[in-house]
């Protein structure tokens, strides 16, 4: 009798054993195929996250080191200016696709009525002391909360975080670009412009924080923002509706300490988050003084998104290994027990002259036939199994990430300015 025909008849006769073997094969193939499907989906999700989120690295003051020096000496150290030429040279790196300057200062309205300003308050009303940041402790600048507003200097407005995430948008005119360096132009928020009946093309005068300088700037654009100030009724200085944007080089003309650009930050937008380490290594070889400055990779969102994806991928890989090894052992035991139970059958076949290799071939055919059937069924059930496993792993990873973030926020340390300009630590509960 042909050994293939015997194998088919044997499977029909031992239907119970065949079904058990098929069930084991089905479980193994479902889990293995599901694991491979999850790994493939995880890789695609990781690639998509990298392309969507991108990466940015900020070059700015290292406040941890400055805070340590301030606690040791009792006053803020004198910080050297950021080497703009070196910063721009670093922007030519192969890893950088664009960059932006960000700096800020206080301005005093010269004829502008600020949004949220109290009616009828005289000059000097609502004043607050503000410790000096440069030049040691004790040197403070008194600011009028009712007539002072924030000015942010940028290289490109559309690269500023608020405009990138959609909270702010240009509704009239044009944004600030790198071609507007040193030009006396500004962007004004819609509410501030409407309150003062201003439009694109009008000019306004702004005083520096120490009232020693006055700059006339042209409104080239009106923007609208969804950003909210701190608290229910923030003072004008804290209200986003009163914020102006200028080219960073123009803002320098309004700074109280002439030539002090140490507070400027340079944000480098990289081609790929995977380039962060290589970019940092390249930056360390520049002449930038990293005793006072540091490179901060804002990849927390990328890591927060990619972390669960990588964990799912590694878990699915572990499932593949464990299931493959355990499945092979279980299948081996089932086949060995099946062969042991059929010793009488094998003895009879050998006694009538059947060759040993045909007996072995019969067992192989039985196993292969059952495996093919199980694999065929798993092609339809594997997608549902992988979807169920993937959803379970993802929900678990998201819950874990949420708990870690909550614990991190509860134990975070905040640097605040104490009397005399010294820095103090406060732990948030």
C-alpha cells in the first residue's frame, strides 16, 4: 500500500489525535503570524511617527548649571553672549533642515491700549518688582503690569511652536521670515489690533523695558491665537493677546542691556529623530561654550509615542520565540507519543517487508498535511488574533506610560526666583 494513502487513512482513523495536533499547530501558527504582523505594523508606525513628529534640538542656556553656580555663590553668574556665527554654522549641518531663533523681552506701550488693561489706573499702578537676570542679585527692574507686554523675537514665525501646532495663525498680512532681518516690522494679535483700530501697514511706537529706547515698527501681519493666559484674569503682560512678534535682530534694538543676546535660543529642526545623537556630537566640536549652554532634544513626545510601539514590537518578538520553542517541544512530545502508541502497527508493516524510510515518510506526511490545514485556517483567523493581541498590548502600554507621566509630574522640581534673584527649589505635590 502506498505510504501516502496509509497516512491519509491513518489521519481519518485517529481523528482525535489529528484534531489535537491540528489545534496545537493552529495556536502556534496564529501566535507566530500574529507576532510577525504586529512587528511589521510596529515598524511602519515607528517610521510614520518619525516622519510626522520630526525632531528639534534647542541650543540655550543651561539653567541647571547656572542654578548650581547661583546657589554656591549667592548670585547669578555673568553669562557670555551666544556666538551667533557658530550657531548659524551649526545650522548648516547635514542633519538640519531648518532653524529658528527665539528670544524675548518686555516692551512698554507708547500710545497702545493693551487688552485687559484696567481702566482709570494711574501711572505706576499695578507695578511689580522683577529681579535682574544679568549682573548679579539685587539689580531689579520695576515693570508696570498694566502697560507692559511681551515681545518675542524669531527668525521665522511659522517655525514658532504656537504657529506650528495650529494655536496661532496669520489671518492678514504676511509672517516674519529670515529675509526680514533688522527690519522694523512686527506681528500683532487680532484683539490688540482691533482695540487700537490698527491694520496691516500701520506703524506703532514701542519703548524698551527701561524706557531709554523707542522703536517705531510697521505692522506687516495680524495673527489670531487660541493660547490662554495663566489664571482667569491675567494681567496684560501675561495675556497672549498682547504679545508681539519681531525679527530677533530687530528685538535686540529694544533690549535694556545693549548687546546682551545671551537669552536667545536656537531651535534646530532635524531631518530625523535618529539624527539627534549624531547632531549633538557634531555640535560638541564647535566653539560654543557648553559650560553655560546646552543642547536640549525636545524628543519627549517622540519617545512618548515610540516607547509603547517599541515595547509592543519587543513583546511580540518575545512571543514569537517563546511560542516557537514551546510549540516545537509540545509537537515533538505529541508526535513521539503517537509513534509510541503505534509500535504494533509499525511491527506488522516491517514484518511484511515495508521499508523503514516509508514508515518515517508516512509520519512526516501526516504531520505536514495537518500543518498545511492548520496554516490555511490561520490565514483567516490570524488577523483577528493579531488585532486582539495588538490592542491588548497597546492599551497596557498606554496605561503604563500614563502612570509614569503622572508620577513624573507629581515629583517634578520647579526652579523659582527668590528674593535677591537667587534660585530656589520647590517640589510640586
